C-alpha cells in the first residue's frame, strides 16, 4: 500500500469597501475592483443581476448604470441586459431562477474571468454567489449590497446558499467574492423592516464578541430605530469588521468544524422563517431567536436576569420583535414546531449539535445539547412577557 499525503494552502484576499453612490459616472471604484484579477481580459465582461425591489425604489438606477458603463466603456462591457430577480427569501426558494441565471451565462459564453455584479440584499447575493460558484467551477462576483443586513453581515462573508424543500441554505458553497461594495446611498429608501434587519445581526455579534459594541448599540438604539443614517453606517462598519475578523482569525473560515459562533440565535430563526411562510424577515427571526436563546441561557445560569433583560431591551428599543406566535405552533406529537430547527441545525453541522450561547455579555460558550423542556419554558416566558 502506498499513500501520498496531499497538503496545500490557498490564500484569499478581497476588499470590503464602504462608499456612497458607486454608480456615479465619475466613480472609478467598480472599474478598479474589476481589475483586481490581473489575468482577466479587457474590456471586463460583466453580467448585472439586480433585485427588483432596488429597481423599484431607485427608478433612476438603470440610467445611472447605463451612464456609468458609457463612461467606462473602454474597460467594462455588459455581456447581456440587466437581469432582474425578486428579492427576499422567494428568490432562494425558486430553483428555476437559479437555472435561468446559469442558462444566461451559457448563452452569452460567460468565461471564468468574467464577473457577476450582484446588486441587492442578502438573498440576491446568496443566489448570484451560488450560481457564480457553479459556472466553470467558479467565476468572479462583486457584491453591491443594498440592505443593512447584507452590508453588515450576509453580504460580506464567504458563504452562498439557496433553499431546497423547506430547508434553508440546503444547497450552497464557500466562495469568496472578488470584492464587496457597501453603498450607503441605497439605505435611505429601505422599508422600516429592512432598515432594522441588520440591527439584529449587530446585536448578535456584540452579545457574543464585543461588550463595548453592545454598550454602543444600547446608547444609540433610538437613533437606529429613527433611521439616523450616520449611526446606521457606523453600526454596519463595526458589525462587518467583527464578522470579517471572525472569518479571518477564527481558524475555520469554511466551517469544517462544528462551532458556528456567527449563528447565535439562528437555530430557531431559520425554523421560524419557514413556519411563518417567510412572512418573518430574516432579521426579525434572528431577533426573536436571540431573545429565545437569552432566556434559555438565563435558565441555564449562563447569564443573569439583568443581562438577559438588557439584550432584549436593546432589541425592542431598536424596533425589533422578540416574539412571534409561530413559537407556539406544535406538531401532531404535541412538541413545539420550532424544535425541528435543532434537528435541521444538527444535520447542517454534520451530525454533532453545537449551539453558541452567551456566557456573560461579550463572551460565548458552545453547548452540544439543548433541553427541550427548558426551551419550552423559555417560550412560555417570552409569551408571558412580550406576546
């Protein structure tokens, strides 16, 4: 018997740029980012996929993009007309949309060095990133994030995914983008729900990683709820910074292990999204999931009552929900429907359950079992206080 032990390291680097009005004709940022790959032929061929919601709320954007392309026609060319996708979770559930994008790349002879420019929220970024990872085993993506959640969390990392059946992100890939653009000019037109979604992810990472940031969120909760743009952009930058630092320095960027610190509050959130038929947004579900895990952690002696109430108070002051009636739904066996989220989470992790919980504020611990009775008690506590 002969064994050859293969071992190699691949280094990744990509910029996350915070800016304003990236499609102004005089702005050369996107052209510079397209040139990050020195082997890409010029002019750079791009396919633009845009969230229809962005198109509706920014009716002048098509003309701005056309003017931008005209101003940079020597270095950038459009491979096909702009492709419009539905936003929110629907785009991830509709597998014909994934197939449509793949078919488009085939029709226009999209090459491995060509680039998708994805304009939209986290769901659109997930789908376009997933498709880009399949075409030629991986072509380039530049994410232009347009929501608070995408800019703070979902659109800055290395994961892509689409839903299958009732399982969120069942199909997906780890594929770093060529670059990320967080353009603040898209934020003022967001609905209140979409404006607040990113706050939930900020609270999530602050609770387990940065007590000073949690204090800042507490002090600025009213400003965040009242849509103060400078406060929101500051929150986004710090949240993204913490997210990126975890990917780079946490020792497991492609999640080969079992711990998922950045999924604090998510085991129930993903299930609640499905139970609500996706009437709950991801940020709302994460907020409720954080509240549930805080109450559960208090019952397990990991945080005290004051710490639990403090986090839930920040979420509520920011305008986020901490309760939904879906928490009370039960299956035919009488068990809470949300508990199925634990089984799905265990399967997603590869067999061993590993749930991140706070251990005091600003710190975390990993648990490998969750007590169903204690979860039910936490649900009853949330119902009694906040329903």
